[in-house]
């Protein structure tokens, strides 16, 4: 398996990701036979449902402490005591103490909706063209050309949540949204190796989206993408709703996941380090609520 490089904003260094279930990913996405089985069986919804159900069994609790130790999870941030979690999924969807993720409330600052690995892309001819991996059109992503046509030459942000990340996500600004829509049925991994092998992850995976009508960044398409092992995408407000910056939008149950944000042209200016490393195909580690860019005023 190719190494996954990440830019750490805190240490200002490039590091290698510790891949969750590396042998599993290597087999199913790293050789021809594994790729055949992936396309034939692994991507099916029932497989991810079974994997998700396994993490809700009481026997899954024994995996919590080894997981914490292997991936160096900061337990000081966790709101509830470890012994209170009855299953691995309860731990996976854990809440954090309020001070663990401070939200930048400056109205002109764009914040990350989640703990994630971030890539930023420009949109040309209604198509997102990554440096590495799979290209896709906005119409393929949301299935509505009447909406997607308004975002050509805008900005696409792809936030990849690895299983080791905090899996609750928030709204990026004040605003409103209509009913959340559902698309797709596959559950491919969102690991970069799956994208490298041209699996149509963002076009075919199960996903939920809405247009956020925000106070400071215009209309923003927000897409929550299910992935291999994701038991459910939990939305706190599936119907028409108003929201506040930093308010929890929802969370992913067990498995890696992705959030995609699409901005119209001339709405955001991304931080330089994120742009520079995205051009190299290197994801930047970002934290929920932290600054990743600003409102474009000129």
C-alpha cells in the first residue's frame, strides 16, 4: 500500500498516517483479486451494516482500550468516563469536553466542520479534478444540475475522517437549510487507495446532502458521505431547519467517512498551507471548529 502523507499544522511537518486495519485495506484495495471482491461484495450495504452491528455488541467493548493505545487517543478530551461506554460504537461516537474543540466565532473565518484530513480543489467545467485520485462532476455528486451549475469555478473541500478521528461534525456558519436528501447505495472505503483505484466513491457511495444558506459564505453544498463500515449517518435535523455556527450537525457511527463542502466562486480564500499541500496531493490535518480560510471580500 502506498504511504499516506499528512501535513501537521501544529508541528509544521509532513508525517505518515497510521492506517486503521491496514492489512484489510491492503488486501481489498491493493491487489487485483481484492479489488474484484471489493467491487463484487465489499461495497454492498449489507457488509457495512454487519460491520456496524458488530461494533454495537457488548463484546466490542474490549476493543476500546487497545484502540486508544494504538492510535494515541487523548482521553483527557472525552466528556464521559471510559467505563461508561458499553460498546465500541458508543466510544466511537463519543462527545468531547467543550474546551477540547474551540470554535473560531469570527464571522469572516471559515471553520472546519470536523476533525479530518483536508484537500482543497478548484472546480473547472463543473468538475472536481484532484491531483491524485478520482475526478467527479458536481452533478454526479448531488444529482441535481439545477443546483450544481451555480458552483462552477468555485471551491471544493474534501474532509476525510479516518476511524481514529472524532466523528461528530458541526455547522460552519449561521443559516438555514431545507430537508436533507439521500443518494447512492455503495459503501466503498474513503481511503486514498480506493480513490487511486478509480472506484466511484463520491458518485456512488451512500450520501446525504443539503444546501446551507449561510449568513457569510452564501449557499454552500454540504455532503456527508457514508463509507465502508459506517453503520449510520446521524443527522440532528433532517427537515427544514435553522442553525448556528459551531452547532452540532450530526455524527457518523463506526467507520471512516467524508464531508464535502462546495462553495460558489469568489466566496472563500483558503489558508495558504492548505492550498500549497493540496496541490501536492497531501492532506492537511484540521480540527473541528478551527480556522481553515476566510470570507473573500475582494
